[in-house]
């Protein structure tokens, strides 16, 4: 009799364990993860300010590592290659002088720091209240931005869409370059003064791998 009871108890425990394992498998199987890569149209448009005006241009943006689960962006990073910097507002004859200066140790120090990187640390539905915010923003993205070997946390509202195997994202960021150690020409009393603020307008697009 005791043997029968023991067998019944063992059977019950085994059944519960199997049910738990099967349930876990089904839950895991329900998570569909996809990886996306940005395409050649992806850009970070920049604008830097001086007291009497500004300069503007763009960088390329690359990534092979944006991960979505069940159609929602969850993690990943993107890279800004500093060598891809362009200028939009100056005449062709003087553009090279500005771009070479921006690549120098006064600013991005391309020789030692060839890229900037943003790594996503969190993504939540956007509830409003952030400034600036792109029109139609639906997510608040948090992450770490690394430039000149310094990493600072930033967050920004973004409009992210994922459909038909494609991903697009757009966001506007206001950043203080001095937080990443870029202090050149930041003295308001100096003859040449460049404001700390730099704007980035991210325009990203990519495809599922």
C-alpha cells in the first residue's frame, strides 16, 4: 500500500514538473526575436552653434545589431563613424578646412577616436513631457552615448516603426559637447566662441537580417 502511495506521489510530482517545463517552453517559444541592420541612408544630421550663427552637416550611422522581440525594438547599438562627417552650409572651397578642424584634437580627434557609439539600455512607451521631441514620438529610448572615450547616459523620445521587415527611427537630441570632454572654444570671453550645445537629428532606416 505504501509503495502504491509513493508511486502516486512520484507520478504527481513528475507530472507537475513536466507541465512546468512544457509551459516554460511554450512561453519561450512565443518570444520571436529578429535582428535588423541599418542601411546606407541612415544619417545623424548635426548642427553646432556660434553667437552669430551655426554650421550644419551630417554623419553616416551604421548598425548590424538592432534586436526586436515580437515586433518591438528591445536592444542594440549604432555607431557614428567620425570620418563620414559632412558639411551642408559652407561653399565647397572652404568646406575642407572646417571638416579637417572638426576631425582634429580640438573636436572629435579622429585619429584616436574614430567613432561614437550609442547603446540602448531601455525602451518604454513615450508618455510625453520630454523636450525636444520628434512629432509622433512613441518610445522613450534610454542608453549610453560614448564619444572621445567618455560615456554618458542620455535619453530621448523617438518615433520607431517596424513593418514588413523594415525599421525606421527618427529623433532629435540636444547635447552638451563639454560633457564628453570637448572643451575647445567654449570660453564666452574668447575671440572665437562656440556654444556647448550640439543638435543631432537621427534619421535611421534598416532591414531585417
